[in-house]
């Protein structure tokens, strides 16, 4: 495993398991398998409705809590009462601290939500603060109006959309980038690009493993998700080789500035704020 040192000195693994779209039962099983296979980063969210399952998987694994980097996210409807939301998510996960807590979307009163996270950070209940899907303008607002600099920004990123401009901005503040859709939402045209097939043959790896290795060498934290035990093991098998500088440059040529998630922010805001989910009703 390789690690990224956040701007507050906290070290986090550069690859973990994502649990988006997993049921509580599947999340429990996948987290259990991943931790037994050597994963130490687990990513979930209140809105995934599987935090209790994630917590059960952690307990079943037998891995010490202090050896796991646990990530979750607050939903926009929780920002106004962030203190309670944080306590609720701790209870659902069965832990007394979260390694990285993220505001899930840049809508609603996200400044209030971030300030609630700052209070929990000072109290030792959160080790690092993050933002998900925030544009540069919104990131600047948080930086200007809040006390503690974010440590992590989670956004869509993959070879067709490497987030080069955003990464230059983040580098100024030593903020890490966590990539969702690291494989381009499973787009076969991306996964089967000729360069990945050639490199897979050279290194004895799969195309997917080549793409995940590219992310690591590009400095991205990645959280590929799966409930398939074999895929979970395979996704972690990327730390015994390294792409050359020339190969990294060739992959850089795939940048098409193409995103897979394109909902306008205004439409997203309406949708997110209308979702009054009962997070505590999870299994």
C-alpha cells in the first residue's frame, strides 16, 4: 500500500473500497472481505444507506479500528443540524471517531455543515475534513469563510477526465484528490483503450489494474467499489509494479474532458434537498 499525507499530517491509504450502491448486507460482506484481503480504507456515506452494514463488516473483520481509515459523508439536508448528524453517523458506524468526514454536495447551507465538522474535528471526533463535488468557486468560499483548511476533495476523475485544472488549485493548499468513477463508470471504450491493453500485456495485469495504477502514480486516492470478492482482491493488486514516465504521458493523451455525471448544479440542488432520507432507519 502507498499513502498520501494530508495537509494536517494525517496519512491515508491511497486505495480503498467504495460502497456506493451496495445494500447494507452487501456492504457488510464487501467490507469484511476487503479488510481481510488487506484494504485499510473504507468509503461510505449517509446517503448510501449502508453505514450500519459497513460498521458490522468492520467488526467482523477483526481488524483493529485504529488500523482502518474510515470515510463517510453528510447529506445536504443534514447541514443545518450538523452536530446531531455527526453523532448519528458515529452511532450507525459503531465508532467514536471518523477518519475523514465529507460534505456530500455543494448545495444548501454547506458553510454551516462545514463549521459543524470543524467543531467535531477540534473535539477529536473527526481526523480530517473533506468536500465532495465542489467547484473551485465553492472551494474558495469554504477556504475564505471557515477556519480549518479542507484536507480532501472528492470528485469524478479518470483518464478521460483527469481534473488537471482542479489538481493545480488543490496543490496550492496541499489538498488531496479522491476519485470517484475511477474507471469511467465502467465505460468499456475507456477500459479497453489500446494503451491500457498494451500495458496490461507488458506488466501481466488487467486493463482495470493499469488504470488504477495510473491513478496512484497521478497522486489520486481511489475507491473502486465491488461486491465480487475476486474483483476486490484484484483491484488491490497494483502495488508490485510502476508505469514509466513515458507511459504516464501517453495515458495523459487520453484526456477528452469528458464527464459521465452531468446534472446541472441547480437541478441537483433541488433533487438533493428534496430527499429527506431517514438515515437512522438503516438495517
